[in-house]
C-alpha cells in the first residue's frame, strides 16, 4: 500500500544512436507505468517529434556528434541541460521520487516503488542518524540508475545557480559540471555514476544522504549496523549464460522462477543438482530487483517486461 501511493517520474538522457532507437518502443512501455516520464536528447529519434521526447541543447564537443564515442563517459554533458529543463520548467513538482535510468536498463516501475519502500524500511532499522535521514533529502543508488526524493529535488533547485554551471568554451571538460573540477575523472570524463555520488559527498550544501551502490550488481550495501539493502540493479555482465540475446533471455527466464521463491533456501534447492549450484546467491539476488543493466535488444526488454512486470489481470 505504501508503494502504491508513490508518485514516480522516470527519465533518461539518450543520444538516440541506432541501438537506442531500436529499443525505444519497448522502453516507452516500461516508462509508461511511471506516473510521468520523458526522454531527453539533442535530437528526435529518427527525426520524428514525439510528445515524450524533449530536445535540449548540448555544447559542441571535441569528438564529432557522428562518432560512436561522442559523450563516452560524459553523460553529464547531456544530463546537465536535462536537469536545467526539468528544474526550470518545474516538471518534477507533482512527484515523490524521480528515477534517472538509461535505455539499456530494464526498469520495472512497480518493483521500483516496492524497492523504495524496502530501502526506507531498512533505514528505519538502521542507526538513529539513518532512521532520521528518511525525513530529509535522499538519493538511492541502484547501480547507474539513480533515484531522488522530493526533498533532494527541491534542494537541487535551490542550489542550481551553483550546481548548474558547466565548463564552457574550448576546454576539454566542455559541458561537464564545474563543481567536478579537481575531482575524479575531471576533465576528460563526467559520468553520472561518478558525478551523482560526488553531489552528495560534500558538493551540495546542507547534506544529502545516499544509500545503495553506484556500481550495478554490487549486493553488499548495508546500513551502519549491517542490515543489507535489497539489490537495486542486476548486472548482465555477471550473467553466467553470457551477454548474447539468447544468454540474456535464459537469465530473464531464471528471474521469473526466482520471483516465485519464498526464500534463499528455495534457490539452493533449485540449483543444487545443476551446473548453476555455485550461482544460487547470484540468481536469488534478482528477486524483486527493479533495474537490470546491459539489456542487449528490444526482444530481451519485451520478455523481461512480460515475465517480470506483467500487465495486471483484467
């Protein structure tokens, strides 16, 4: 019930390369289960205007736009004008939580709401400062998908005059946020999984708490008294069946079995006599996971949606 009340906005920045365009229809079906969503880019997919695609201006880079390495590890160059638009146009006012994911993530909004509630429940069992943190600005890190609560969004808006300044001119860091100067990756790169954690580690004034792991597939995030958070992101790079479409479809089928399991012992039983016996923990960690990273095709997206986030029965 607590989860059902969460109003969720989901967004992604994408350069709309051919691979992005190929999965867009499927990812749109996932995002349409959020209470609001948008895709941001510097151009429309296949040149066709769409209501849920918002075009923002991206500064010219040293790498040409047509190059496959354009914005490689520099996602923030697209995300800075994206945030600028969302904060300035007050797009996020009506939502409790905002998720920034990517087109190679499978995202289940219903699982995302449940995982937010799971994180808050875990924090309520944490140390007193962790218990208190749920009333303030929060960021949840589900691999390289990031989840921001309403208080963090309003804090970002208040501090945007400072946070929103990007490197300009002909410098190497052009388009990257200036607050990263002298920090990790500067000036060659500004990836969101480095920049977002930096925001909460001393850049934003007033203190923001972040929980989870900024790398996908890391199942070891805990409170300070060692209560484990649910896994936020399952990494296909760890898939025992590999990252081909066929291998990923096999993994998704396993996830559907895991979903029906009562506890970790069921996973031990299922895999005990198989070549996956050593991977029972890895498979069980997929239970309820809201994000799966490195989805290779529209077909894998479709099967994941149908098996893991099915339409409610009429």
